[in-house]
C-alpha cells in the first residue's frame, strides 16, 4: 500500500495492523476493509473506495481523502484533524464523536450521516450536503418515516465552522454548538435546531423557514435577510441579534427574549409575541400586521413608521416607546383590544395610554359610549305678583327727541 498511484484492491480484508504514516493508496479499493485504530496520518487516499470500511478510532490526521467514497463507513471516534475530505462521499457514514477539527469538507456529501457529538471546530463545510430527504407524503416529519435516514449533528461541536451555502434541510442539530459559525445562505429549512448555541453566528440570507429553534441561543447572531417563515423561536434568546429585513411571517416567538434586537424593515406579519421581551428593540419600519403582542414588553422600543394595524396590544408595555408615524388605527381587531368598543370616532385624535406614561399620539381611541340626552327639568313657575311687590317701583324714563328736529320741543309755540 505504499506504491505511488497504485491500484490496490483489499476488498473484504482484515487490515488490523497499524498502517504506515504517509501511505499512498490513491484510487485504492478498500471496500469493507478493517482499519480500526490504524495509523494513517498523512496518507494519500484520494479517490479511494472505502465504502463500508471500518476506520473507527483510526488516525487520519492530515490525510488526503478528497473525492474518496466512504458511504456507510464506520468512522466513529476517528481523528481527521486538518484532513482533506473535499468532495468526499460520506453518505450514511458513522462519524459519531469523530474529531474533524479544521478538516476541509468543502462540497462533501453527508446525507444521512451520523455526526452526533462530532467535533467540527473550524471545519470547512462550504456547499456541503448534509440534508435529510423530506418526509414522504402523509408523514408530518422525517421522524414519522422509518425509511428516511436523518443527518444527525446533535450536540456536534461546530464552533467557527465555515458552512456557507451548506444544505442542512430537515437535518437534526439539536443542542449543537454553532458559536461564531458561518452559515451564510445555508439551507436550514425545517431543521431541528432546538437548544442550539449559535451566539454571534453568521446566518445572513440563511433559509430557516419552518425550523425548530425552541430555546435556541442566538445572542448577537447576524440574521440579516434571513428567512424565518413559520419558524418556532419560542423561548429563544435573540438579544442583540441583527434581523434587519428578515422574514418572520407567522413565526412563533412566544416567551422569546429579544432585548435590543435589530428588526428594522422586518416582516413580522401574524407573529406570536405573547409574551415576549422586545425592550429596547429597533422595529423601525417593521410590518407587524395582525401580530399578537399581548403582554409583550416593548418598553423603550423604537417603533417609528412601524405597521401595527390589527395587532393585539392588550396588556403590552409600551412605556417610553417611540411610536412616531406608526400606523396603528383603523383596524377593528386593534380597537377591540384597547377598549372593547368597535365604533370609531374618526374626528378624535389617535391616543394610546402606556403604563406609567402620559398619553401619546399613537392610536385611534374609540369613542366613549354616549348616554342618551336627558330632558331638562321644568323650570319652577314664578309668582309674578309677589315679585312685583318685592321689587321697587322705578320712574319711567322719558327720552327727549333731539332739539334739532322740528317739532321736537313740546313747549315751543306752534
């Protein structure tokens, strides 16, 4: 196995002795070979066929395995530190607890692979395919389809990994560590991301539609322009996260914490924010049409030019919030939550009262119910005779005509 460029065939063999570091088995056929605990550090294994091989606990540090076929191979607890696995075929391979620190897996195929608790710190997975086939018709999720092999990265260490453009749709990454991981424009649609730690992760333009992010840590994560339609972000921590221009239509943020989050021009129609903490958040120009914000904390939030038509603000805390030019009135749902009265008095100025704050010009208050006008009580009739007796008699005043008028002087001679 040391001849350069050799065409070695070791099908169904038992290679149990440690290999020679730096061995050259380019394009070798090692189908179902047993290389458990073998020392193959620095080996040249480009385009080798290792499908079904046992490489568990093997030392493949700095090995060149680019383009190799490792489908169904047992690679659990193997060492791939700085190994070259570009464009390798690892479909349904077992990489559980494997050490892939700084490994280059650009463009590799990991569909259905088991990467639970694997260490992929600073690994390069750009354009890698880690997707799980979508559920068949009639199945609500991949878990309901026994024939689907789920790509499992649960509890994997992906700190600072390069995964731009990677395909992880329908895959499982529960409790994985994605701190500072680059996932720009990655496909994470319908992925299981519950409990992940993705603080400061870069997810610009990533597709997270329908993903389960329950309890996820996304503190100061970058999600500019990300697609989060229908995503479950309940109890997630988005404090300081940047979601400028993100699409959160129909997302569930029940109990989420998003203190100081940046959400300008975000699409948040039909979002569930009851209750959620968005204190100090920037929602300038965001669209919250028909959102449920009842009981939410929006104190000191910036809601300039925000569209809040039809929202449920019952019990929301808007203390110190800036609602300049916000569009809040004219929707029956909103008016009902504020006063229970569907009628609107359009002539009245829009006003909303916030806890501990003076009334601010923000939302059309409903007209107070008008009580029917009551007939005035009849005025008591006065006794004219008694009044005349009590009042003093006044001398009649005779007005004299001006002397200049002829005939005005009654004493003048005729």
